[in-house]
C-alpha cells in the first residue's frame, strides 16, 4: 500500500504534531518533576530545621531546670547562713550591751577600766 502525496503530507503533519505534543508533555513533566523535587527538598529542610529547633529547645529547658534547682539550693544555703549570722549578731549585740551596762572596773579611771575590759575580752577570745 503506497501512500499518496496528500496522505504522506497528512502523516508528516500528524507525526510533527505528535512530536510537538510529546515535547510539550515532556517539558511539562520535567517541570513538574523539578518542582516536586524542590518541594521535597524544602520539606526535608523544614523537617531538619524543626528537629534542630526542638533539640535546642530541649537543651535550653534542661539548662533552665538545672539553673532553677541550683538557685533553690543556693537560696536554702543562704537562708541557713543568714540564720547563723543573725544568731551570732544577736550574741554580739547582747555582749556589747552587757559590756556597756557594766559599771567601770576601776571607778574614776576610764583608761584603767578600758584596759581591764580589753584584758577580759582578750582572755575570752583565747578560750577554746
């Protein structure tokens, strides 16, 4: 079966249209494939960023918890030290009041009275 000129021309046009259609479809497919690849890469990157942010947040939270625990511990120790210091201050104030309320050791001689008080104070400090 021999093709006539018109049939051959029509077949050539059909072939050319088919090739053009295939080229357009291939171009569209490749464009969609590239877009899908970019979207997949962007999604993977977003997931990695999210995971990294979660990890950083967890590390930060643990650090804050440790800092809060350390602060609470320091506050407990400080309160105990303040109580000890307050008790020592009360004892010293009472001792100062007792010293100031005591009559002079040597009546009429402030200097001799001061030496007696200092000697007593020093002897008290050297006792174990």
